[in-house]
C-alpha cells in the first residue's frame, strides 16, 4: 500500500474533546468526539487519537502533523489554579498589582458587595530591585547586584513555582532583566522564569508586567502538560512534533508554548476563526464573518482579506461577556478579535420586573441542561424554543445518540413565560428565538458596524452545534447576503487547527515622529525583529522559501493615547516609506472618525509577524451531482416560521446525502449528526463544490 | 401590550449606540483624563429635548448633558439648526460642570428635520484659566477656571467654523490637544448620527418615537417599583466638605432630606450650607449627577436611562448653596461636594439598607505641572490624577486603592509611569500602597496611595487635593477615619515642606521632588471587633504595620513569626 499522509487536529472543549483526522487527498475527514477528562486531559486526547486512528486504519508513523488547541491556560486563570508566583520589579514599584488596574464594570459599579479579584501574586512574594533605566534604555542607576542577590534569596526561600520579572523601561534595554533572570535561575534551578523583555517588550509597564505575570502563572502547568502529551504521542508512535494553537490563530511548537505560555490563552476560540478564513479562501471569499454558537456563548470573529482580525487589548480572568472583558488583567500579545455574548443553546429565557422577555446570560449548561434533556432542567432555554418551533428533531439529537422530550420544552415555556406574558407558548418560543438572534446580532455589530465595517460586504460562516439553526436570521438583521454552513459544523474548530501556519510575533517600542523617522531606522528595527522570528522558524525546521514576513506600525497623532495598527507594504523600505505609512494612517483615521486633524503623526510600536507556511490538507472540490434532491429527503415535519405566521409542513433533508449543485428552496431543514441547518421561507440553499451549504435570498 | 420583543430590540439598539459612541470618541481623545472610556458621557435626545438613551459610563457627568441640551434649545431652536451642525458649550450655570468639562451637541436630521440630538461631555486638556489643565486649586470665579463657551457652532452644516476654533485655540495652553479632544466628541456625534439614521430607516421615524415613548414608560415603571420597595418616610443624612483653599479653617455641610411617598422620591438639599468662595461648589447638574449615582445604588442598576427614569424623582437644590451656587462661582474642585452628596444619601438610607452602607472614601487628588520642555522648548502641561479609595462597607473591607465607584472606568493604576516619563521631564521614584492609611474598623477602609515624582525641569506646580485631607474620610458605626492625605515637597531634605492641600502655581526648580499622599477610606465598626486573623493577614501583606495593629486594633502580632499573640491581644483588647 502506498504511504498515506494524515493531519490531526485536536480541540479540547469543556465537555467534548474533538479530533479531526484528515487524510491528504481524501474528501471526508475522520471525526472522533470523546468525553473530556478534566483530571488529566491527556487521557481524553489519547482516547480520541485511538478512536480516529482505528476508524481511518492509519499507522502512527503516517501522521505528519498534530495541532492542538487547549483551554488549559484559560481554565487555570478562571479557576485560579496556576503557579505560586513571585514577581520582581524596580524598587518603588512592587505594588503594581495591588494598586491594580481592575475596577467594577457593568452592574458591579453599583454593587455594595463588589470584590476586586485578588492579585495573582501575593504581596509578600514581590521583591524590588535597586536599579533604574530611562525611556531610552540608558542606565540611571546601575543594577545593585548585592541588593538583588539578597532579594532573590529571600524570594527563593518562599519557594515560588514561577517568577515574572518586569523592570521599568526594560523594553528599551533588557540587560538588567537578563541579569536578574540569571540570578533567579541560579538561586532556584528549574523554576519557571518569565522576563517581560522576552514575553512582550512593549512600553507601558502595567500591561507588559501583567502579560509576563500571566505567562508565569500558567507556564509551569502548560510545560508539564504539553511535555507529557508529546511524550505519550511519541510513545504511541506519532513522531512528528506537537504544535499548539496560539491566541493569534497561528501555531507554535509545544516547546515554545511552554516557554511563552501566555500566547495560548485563547487557543480554543481562535481555531474556529482560522477554519472560517481558510474555508473562505478556498471558495474565493476573503472577507468573512465567523459565527460560532455553543452551549453558553456565541463568538463572532472577522476575517478581512483572508486574515482574521487580531487585537492587543485583551483582558483575562473574568467571565466571558463582552463588557466583562474590560476588566481582568490585560495581556498585550496578539489575540484573535472575538465578540462574545452570553447567548447559546443553554441560555435561559425569563421575564424581567418590567415585564419584558429576556434571554440569558444565565445558562442551564450541560447539567441540568435545557428542559427537553429530561435531566431535571425546568427553565426554558433557547434549545427548548428550537424544539417547540420544530427546528430540532427529537429523534435525531446528536444523530440519534441522545433522547430528548419535546413536551418538557413546551411545558417549561408555557409555565414560565407564556402564562405570564399571556402569550401562546409557540409565540413565546418564537420570541426566545428572536431575542437570542438579536443578542448574537449584537456580537456581529460589535465586530463590524461599531468599527465602521459594513457587514453586507461579508459572507457569514456558521458553525458550532447550534449556529446553523440561527444564522440566517442573525444575518438578516444586517442584510448580509450570504450564509455558509461548512460540512460537519460541529467539529469545524478542530478542522481549523489543520489550516493554520506557524508564526512568531515580535514587537519593539520606538516612539518617533513620522517626519523625523528615517528609512534607515525603520530598516534596522524591522530587520532585527524579522531576524529574531526567522531564527525561531529555522530552528523549528521551516525552510526559508516557506517564510512570509508581515510588518506593521502602531501609529497615532502626537499626544494621543490610542494607536492604530498600520500595515507596512511588502518590499524594501525606501525614503518614501515613512510618509506613505503616515498617509495610510491619516486616511484610515478619517475613514474611522470622519475628522482629519492636521496634527503631527508618530510611530509607537513596531511589530513583525514571521510566518512559516505549513503544509495543509488540500480540500478538494467534488464533481457536480445529478441535482436530484429527493435522494436526500428524509421526510416532512411541522416547523414554525415568522414569514408564515404559523406552522407549515417543512421538508427535512439528510445533509450528508446532498451533492454539489443541489438546490433546495426554503422552508427546509437540513440535518446531519452534529448539527441542524434551518433554511427559512424566502431563502434557498445551494451546495457548492466543497459541500458547503450556501444560503441566500431566493 | 405592544410587541415586547420589538421594544427590547430598540432598547438594546439605543443603549448600544450611546455606549459605543462614547468608547469610540474616547479612542480618539487626547486628554490624559480620558485614556479610558470612563470619562465620556454620551446621550441621545428627542426633538422635545427628552432623554432617549444615555451611556452609563461617565457617571460623574451623567446629568450635565441632559440639562445642557435643554439650555441649548433655548439659544438654538430646532428651526435654527442645519444638518451637519455641531455645537460646543460649557457654561456651568446652564448645565455644565466647570469650563474644562466641555459639551458637544449635534442634531441628527431626517428628511430635513431634526429627528434626534446627540450630546456628549468630557474633560478636555486645557482651556486656559489660572493654571494648566484648567484645574486651578484656588479659583474664586468661573473666569479663573478657563474660557467660558456659550452654545456656539463649531461646525456649520458640516464645515468647521474657523472663527470659533481660532478663539478656542488662542485660549488654550495646548491648542492642538484641546481641539483634538473637542473633535473626538464631534466624531462620536457623527457616528451617532449614522447609527440613529439606520434605526429610523429600519423602523420608521413615527414608529420609532412611539416605541421610545413606551420605553420611557417602562423605565418609569421600573424606577417606581424600585422606589416603592423603600418604606415611605423621610430619611436624613449629611456630610462635611473641608476648607475651600481660600477661606482658612471654614468647612461646609451638605444636608440631604429624602422623602419617599409610594413611587415618588424627593431629594431636598435645602439644609446645605451657602456657597463657598473657593471652587468647591457643585453646579446644579453636577449635584444632580451625584444624586442619581447614589440612587442607582439602591435601585436596579439595569433600568435604562431615559426621561422616564427621571419622572418619579424631584430635586431641591437651593440657589446660592454649595450644591447650586450663583454666578460667577468657581466650581472645578466640586467632587468633594458631590461625594458628600453621595455619602449623605447612603447614610440616610442606612436604616433601610443596612447591608449597602459604605463609609466615606477618599476624594481625587490631582498633581499638575506646566513649563517649557528643556529638550524641545515646547510648552508642556502635566496632569496625574488619583481618585480616592473606597471606604469600608458594612459587610466587608473597602477595596484598597480602587477609585470610588462614582468614578467607574477610572482605575487606581490608571496611567503608566513609562508613558509619563517618555512625555514629560520627570522621573517617578515610587508608587505604593500607603500603609496604615485605611481607616481602622471591624471592616477596614481601603488603603490610600503614595506616589513620588522628581521633576527634571523648572515648572509651575499646582497641588489640588479636592477634599478629605484635613478632615479625613470619616468612619461609621464606631469605625475610625482613614488617614488624611496631602503633599510633601522635597521629603527628607533640609528644605522639606508641606504645601496646603490646594495651592496653585508654585514655581519649583529642576530636581524638586513631590510626594503625593492619597487619603485612605473610612473604617466601619469597632476595630477591636475585627477578627485578629484578618489583622494578622493585613500585617503579613503589609497593609497594616505591627505598631498600628496593636494601637488601632488591639491585636498583638509576633514580630518573628507573624502570628497573633492571642493572650497579649486579649489583654490589650480587654482594656
């Protein structure tokens, strides 16, 4: 038999570990879904690996790439189970995290019982070093080695698991941090040490320090977990190195993920956005909105020109609502920009004191779950509404693996909402459906309209188990013309892992007015950053020809406090480059704010992303089918639509039997084991060569 | 009942617009105050001048825009407005707060008529006055506090009005920045206009206004429901404001008398002292913002802010008093008075909301300096504000260092040292939790801050500790006051001295070091009732010294092990 090549993507979620095994040249991937094993997630991964390998009849040596997304770092932070930390900073500034940047937001502002989250580091675990630099990196006060050694000894006696170091102005000169780092290594061999000048050398001490602190907080456990997982996979016979999804949507080798642990904080959600970007490119759509609806939240991301939007204003350590992200500790590393709202299948519907129907943010979760699960849930949820409206098939939930009770959905809605609103339970269910769609719409709005982006110029791709039920009505709020549902939307995130490239992000702060910035300066700064990234990639085995470099500069008007990231066009930097970047900034600023200040412009942070293009599974188009859709017809079901103001007989199709070129007019329901797609009246579905469902107005 | 879903949709859309435009405007602002979105208040009004929606950020400014907008309509009736106009306005006897808090209004036209009006306010970087950043510590008239701008057109039919721009620029020490700030507010208005027009297009103007009417009724209903939960009766509270920086040793009292009758609430401040000569007076709208903030602490904070919310509320702020001064009173140091309003309301309600009581916290301290930059020769104006930390609560400690929730959006570590050192000729020496500054109590008041900076160039220094230094944040229910803050110049040197809390334009040479001490919050309950293990933890973490543990709490901590000496503690507490 000829040598086969497999790509493996593993995504660990709260309930399930999803694995996609893709054979190069084969259209359909093998999917495995196993229960996540919280005590040691390695077990769950190995179960999934065995299951999928058996399905595919693959030999371990045939696996060429393994990419992994993990919520380990996120959970360590949310559950506050990270390392016992030490923190080292410049003398006089050790109270940074006890003074704190966190404050109450949302309704907490009026909460007389508000408690600010405790700092991740105890105050007695902070040591201050006698040294001082200025913003140019010049030494104002040399490092007092005797004082530093004695402080380090004191910290070592307290036995931290990890130490974060952030000295003032170390972005401009890392020498003192490095010297302290060496002292720490000597005093506490084997302890995890994170230096701010390595983790994220950008000016603004609080953000740089908290990014470093978070890295140290999750570092030791990440290193341990990834080391064991890699070892187990090797033991299983999978010899290729393990790669980890970063929050930015690029991947890095597991060894680096252990060193720069903070980079994988938002590893999981990033994968879905990458999947959307890649599937979009395959069908010639570089501008996409990704829409991922799960049990408790929906996440919306934006892809422009084939690339996901990335933010540097992210905070970790609080709940998931969009507003709450304003609190928590800031991390400055690149994170795929997502708007997240508390609306998912499990979100509970209720009536507020003013008599208005509300949905979420409370969720029934997996247990007791929606009323229809029959596991003790009595509160009506979005899933219950979908059952009452006829959108979900009680006999085909999770492909028939799970029994649900439609009468409990109806009862919960009638009891809790219908009677109090004097509304028929079906109309109440439809109200829930609409409100959930509106909440999810607000996430779409945040990521598009709020930033002056017209969502109508985008196609939206829906995934997650529940996404394809709601997406057409979410898109309708913005007149987004095209909705796409990929095959197996329930495991699209794991698939996204296989579509990602390696990348390293490096940044430096150099504040200079555009008019006095020289091309030589720009070349020197960018070259240094680029070389650092190239070195990493080369060490990891990427060939020079597969390396792509992206440069950008955070730019602002002099005296402003917020920068806008301006990409630097590829190609050599010339004397005209600074002025060209300034002009791009001025134009973009006008586009965003509709005002054109004449003030001088300055460059602040220089960033380079060095990408190593990885070999990926090729998704192949399928030949056109016969167009005879009755082949996939499973039967008829009553479903409720606003357009028909009542229930109508609706065709139900087996999505897995649909072929390229098939066209189905709404109303229609398209079922597959891990998801259901609703095509309302007035819309039609077409199946494209990659077996995506493409839904638009008739 | 009309369609509850549609109402919810429109309510969400309006809230989002008000919130988003504020965030958006903050992103383009220049003022160091506004490097977070917390200090921009934005609102949408209907053509009758009724509040339609308002961001819940910028709470300290919340009511200014609403009142300013009514005054605007007196000078500029709708017929006089053109599409693309933007008005700038800061008169603090007509809705404003003090000259440096600037309002911008922009009508939103639909089919040739004003359909809505956007309004926003934020503090700008400098509009002249006695000292840099428009925050003089010793003003006695509004003219000392900056350029007073009546409602004038900054943009005429979409075109900048260069006359007004030139007038503003000529009156600012930092002309570029101040126009950058004002333009940020206009940018927010442009965005609000686009978004409101989308809503009109979607629902139709008539229909939208009808829904908005229902939403106002709904907010009124929710507000009344909340008020009805407070038993009928009269509630009283008061709090003190220390000297105004002009008349020595004179203090002022704010007195609240609250009457609840069913779903109606009346706030009567007629017992408050007459206005001060110094700038500690709170303008009418500023006092109203304090009242509304305090009330929200006792209602459902999610009630959408619109005209309906205000219907059950009546307010008596006597003209000529410290809570509503007569022209031309100076008002820029009013926050101590606003916090006194909040504290007197919280204390008034203490009998009915015993678990929501909070002892008074600290008030803002601003360090300002202005000079010429030795490297560039440019004029510079520096502002480093800190907000008072929280007082202890009846159920738990005050949050250390964290600004009082009235300043939601401001954080204790709000501005990075590296940023300031890069921009100004100065070097910070330390930024620390001020040990032993939290008021002792069964529940400890939040610790204040200690920050020290050395100026590397000659400058004019203004120290402006708003309040609660000489009369520090008081304790409640047997709790002790927090430690009163202030300023030290050249601490530990032969020429060390303590300027008063409020002093304007002290010329100091290069090398001058300024120590800023931000008062700690008041304590709650008898400190001898504080569990010894909590005191031991405070000592271990360094918030309380071993000496203070014994002196203030009667808790003896072992010097070597950090353990509580139970026997010695019992003896000390038994005394």
